[in-house]
C-alpha cells in the first residue's frame, strides 16, 4: 500500500546510533513507498565541514554558535540520489571524511546549530507531506525533537561489533577495532549532550538489526508504514 493519496503525507521517523543501519533502511523504505528521504546527520556534517573550512574552532561553542547562520545548507530528498550542498556546492563526499566525523559531535552539540537545522528539517518534512505523500527521516533526535508526532517511530540498534563492521565497510577502513572505539566515543557524546541527546522514546519501536538483512529490516518498517497509512485512511472514512 502506498502512502500517496493522503491529504497530508506520512512521516516515518528513524533514530539510532551510528552504524545501526539508519541510512540504508530509511532510503530503502522511502524508495519502496515512493516517499522523500532526509538524512539529518548529513546536515550536521555539512555544518561541520563549513566550520572546518572557515577555520572556526569547533570546540569553541560560542564561536560555532556565532557562525551557525552563515552557511547555506540545501538537501536533496530523492532516496535514489540524495544530495547535500553547502553554499551551492556539492559536498556529499567531503562530509564523510575522517576529519568531519571526528568533529561533528562537537558541532552538533551546540544548541544554536540544532535550533537552525531542526527548523530546516521541519520545513523539509512539511513540504514533503504536502507535495510528495510523505517522508522518511533519519537521525538521532527525530522521534524526540524533530518529528515527535510521526506516524511511525523506529529506534534501530545493533551490536557494537556489527555496527563497527558496517561502518568500516562504508568508509573502507581496515581497522575495525579503531572504528568500534570511535563509535563508542560518538555514542557517549551523542547520548550525553545537553541539547537533544540520542535516546529512545517510549512509543518508538526498538528494532535490533544485528541478525537481520537490510531487506528484512526494510520490510518490517514498510509494513509498519503501510499499517499507519491504512489506519489513517480508515479514520478519515469514519
């Protein structure tokens, strides 16, 4: 069942730590049901890249906050070819470098950064609900802050070892142990920050993906989305 045809489209919100499979799952669900897709983590990476390029001390929260409104960050929401631009230039490759990965948690912890990017994320969600039948959004605070009223809320998890192997394959890193240590560092930073920490809401389904294939995880989330759409259509018919 497609989400298309609703007066206001569906929102599928997927949270979870790095390496849990958020991006692959979200893109797969969006493609399966002809929805838009938004990687909010890429937005924070884009902001971090801009700060590094402009020699802003990312450990100076006041300096980051003062510069946060300067970059123009634009996201493409086609799940088959999502894009991210900063000041009109494509930065899809640059935001995945080790330097950005090492610094994104510090930048994303700054409240002013989160306020600006959450506003952009909500604008993107609202536009997709009006114009494209809905959207699948993934990140670390989607169910808690960005879209707390989402029809479907998922919190993806996986074992530390599985996450490290997945991320190592993604970034083509040979040292899995170092990748696992870096993920643990980011987990601590993301879950302990004062602004929008990574956490699971009580109404989000926790989906452990360690022993599941990507197709299996996508199928589970698609089924939940279909059920949410059917429930909304049934309520509208009453």
